[in-house]
C-alpha cells in the first residue's frame, strides 16, 4: 500500500533527494528517506477516502468470488492497513493531518466529527467483511 509514497516522490511530485538516491541505486537509503518524510506527502493515490470506499467494494467482490485465502487475506490486510492509519490519527486528535491525508479529493470541508463518523462506518464495514472469511 505504501508504493504510492515511492510514485509520489519519484514520479508525480519528484523530490530531488529521492531521485538522487534512486539514481545511485541506494534503495535502502531511499526507503529510509521515504519513511522519515512520510507525513510530508498528503495527496497519495491509495491513501484517501475515495480510494478506500472503492477498495471496500472491490474487497467485497474478492471475498465473495474467491476461494483462496491468499487473495482474501491480501485485500483484508490492505483494508486493515488503511484503517490502522486512520484510527492512529483520530486517537492522537490530529484532525488537520487526517483531513489533508484522507479527504483531499473531497471538495467539501469535512469536520472532525465527520471524520470520526467516516472512520467508524469504514470500521464497521471492515468488521462486516470479516464475516465473509
């Protein structure tokens, strides 16, 4: 799920230090740099509310049409990863950071209460999807 960090730093909004580390083939140093500067990238492809809703629909399709546990586990792990990051920001009360990170594609301002409701609904849907395992 964090590949969007790499695409963001190397392709979408190229960062000079990331490009230099990539050119030098210092992959470990590049990953460390991306981890250290994680919070600076907010318009990520996979980390937003619209992607999360679409991915939940995709997850329902995978869970109802796939017999293998690998595919089911993979989509549930992605959903859990996104939820973990959301709840982490909610618990810390980082309202503005969550809004910039999760709701950037939404044109309307989302209040902190709205953010809590969204995360709660997504959490309940995730729990419901677990019943399909």
